[in-house]
C-alpha cells in the first residue's frame, strides 16, 4: 500500500433529515443506530453484530458503512502529519479515529468477515478551490469498491471517510456530519470527485488522466443529495471579464423542491454577502448566469437551498 496523504475538507451543511426522507436503507440504518458504538467489542464481533440480522450482501455492506461512518472520526493530527501508521482495523476500532486509509481498511476487513468482496482503492480527491489545477505529488485519499455480482455493473463505490464528516481548513478540527450518499455512490458524480491511482478502478466514465481530474470543479457532499450531474462550466478555473456573462448549469435528479441557488464569493474575512440567483428548473436542468463585476481572483461557492454543491476558482479581469 502506498503512503497516503489524506487531505480533504469540504464545507457542507447537508441536512440529515433530507437524507433520511430519501433513504432506501432506513431500516438498516435504524437497526445499526440502536446498536450504538459497540465499544466493548473487537472487529470480528462488531462485523458479526452488524450483519447477522441481514440476508442480503447489500444490506450487510450498508450496515458496515453506516456504523463506520458514524462511529469513527477523521483524525486531524494524523492527517496533518501524513501519518498512516495506525490504519490497522484493530487500532482504528480501539482509537475510534483514522485517516481515510484507516476507514477503507476497516470497511474492507469487516466486509471480508461478512463474505463480501471489498477492495481498498488509493487515489486522489480535491478539497478546496485552491486545489484546482494543482496536482499533488502523492496520492491523498482512499475509498472502497464492493462487488456484489459477476457483472462489471455490480461493482459499487463506498467512501466512509467522506461520509463521516469534514475537517476545517487548518485540519485541526473534525465536525461529524453523516452523508448517506457516499454508499454505493452515483458513479458519474463520484468520478468527478475521486480519481483512482490505478485507472482500472475507475468504474464507468470519468477523467482520462490526473491533470484532467484536477482541472474539474470541486464536488461538495450536497451534490450527492441532489443527484447532481453534468456541471457546467466543466473547467474548475473560470477566467472571465467584468463585462462578460458567465453561464452555469447542472442537472439534478432530486431538484423538484429546489427553492434557491446562491453564490458565495471569497473565503473567510474576504467572503462577500450571499448573492441569490434567478434560475430556471426545467425537468431538473438548472440554469443561471452571473456577471462578476469586481476585478479579482477568488473562490466561488455555489449553494442549493443553503447547501454547498460546487466550488470554482474565478479570475475576473477588466
């Protein structure tokens, strides 16, 4: 296994109630939630306790994912120091914190105990608009692929680390925030958000190379809640003029109740007031336009009903 530098953070205000109302695994999740932290048990007992209730492999995998994402925390100190020494599943369960590699190895181990074929994939993610067009020197994230059948269509993505919550920009504070949709995640969207070190683990269509991946906009967790597809512009670094109109669009499978699109420009003390957009929603195709009037270079956050779905870097000249 290559050394990982898990480097991800993302601004997310995704609503768990929203997720539960659209959750086909609600019965599994409620069962696992009632089991609690299972603090007195080892990995094997936890895996058996989580999965023996269910007959189907998909339900077993979901139980393992849900428990891991809700009972293991991202380890800011290990992530910041690029330390993957404590990624063994036994240590992860004891410490209750891990890097993304630790999450992935624990998922793999428990799935194996449940007779589910599951592999750990090393690769890359982008954390903020500053990462756009900036390829890292080393892989920086890990996730899982799960096989439920012989067909290539029966391989699925799992990212329990991202599902668990997020780190602040300084990578010193972890905020728990469960995102259900990182289980058996939409392939096309996941491939805009993750890039495997081994191209064989790119399930379905995706970027042709690492450079193309790092040129894409940042996909935030709420994009999965809305079933977002085909974000435009597809180039994450937008160059425009103070007199030009920039067009944005994306499709959403869960956009029926979408009430607002908002732009946030800048970060921290330099962040401007939110700008509400006039947008159209034609059978899930969302379109809006904006003219950036201030000459500057800044991050752009796009929010749907207050939940961030995309980040760009924008350069505006006269």
